């Protein structure tokens, strides 16, 4: 079955360390998105990519970086510059930016210890 | 600019009662609107979407929503709540123009509790 796979599901990081969250899709979707979810704040867009080798900052990009070298993959790196990285991270994709909705992965819960 | 407001961060109903989750949007162009559901520690699942066809949209699990342009609303309803409906619900609007074309803007979510 086609879908989006996020790994790992749970991730623990020490302060000062960078960590990379994986997002892979086999839906042949052009567009991919990273959201951060905190209680009571809904979903906030970190980065998005409409096509391979291109991506744009979302609303809260500081302290994060991404790459889009392959259509299937859109990894997110949480750097040590992100002051409050503990959150639930969701990856999503859509056929293209003109398509009507997103397909979401099951998320990665990152905890800084 | 696009935005979504969900009135009520928490809604509680008894099993069998009507579910009403409110969503108002602002958009400079005719919107595409969505409702998603999220169960604990999972991703979001699409419930239904409005894409300028019928104003009353039926989705999965017995949910439906009505697009009312005059009220800029897209409220989600279900006639009879079930325990399995307990989850968080997100309303979203999609941009159709400009540099942010294709983005979904989400509301802050409404947590639905269903009492037995």
C-alpha cells in the first residue's frame, strides 16, 4: 500500500545535538511538508517542498533544515539552534500544490533530555 | 491572507448526542476547506473536503459539513456521537493563489470527548 513513513516514532536527543527525522513516501507525490505540533497550538509549518531540489521556509523554520534530493524523501534536521525542539513532528505530502489535500505520516515524537 | 478559527478547544458530548464542531475561515479567494481527525500519537486523517461543488459535504464515519459563504463557516456535524469519535479535529483552508499556493492553514484544533 502507498503511504508516508516517518521514522523513528519516538526519538530522544541530548541538548546540543542535531537529529534528523526521516520522511519517505511512495505515493509519487511532488509536494512534501513538515509540521510541528504542540498542545493547543495546532499545526505549524516548518518547511515545504513543491518539487525535487527546491524547498521553502514555512512559519517556524529557525533551527531546522531540510533537503529534497529525491522525490520520495524529505528529511528534517533539528539543529542545536532550535531552542525548544520537544514536540510532535508530522510529515505530509500531496500530489502537487494544486491538489486538494494532504496525506500524513504517523509522526515522530522528539524529546530533548 | 488565509486563516482558520476553531471555536472551542474542547467539546464534550454524550454518546448518541449531536456533534457540532465550529470552524470559521478567512480567505481572499474562494476557499478549499478540509476537516481532519487525529487520534493520539497518530497522523491526521482526512474526514471530508469542500472543493466548490456541493455546499453540503459528506465524509467518513458519518460526519458532514456545510459550507456557508455568507457566514464564512464550515462547521462539522454528526447526528449521533460514538465513543470512537473521541479525537482531535482540525479544520484547514487551502490557498489557491500567490507564492504560498498549495499550503494548508490549520486551525488550532478541537478536542472532542464523548461520555458514555
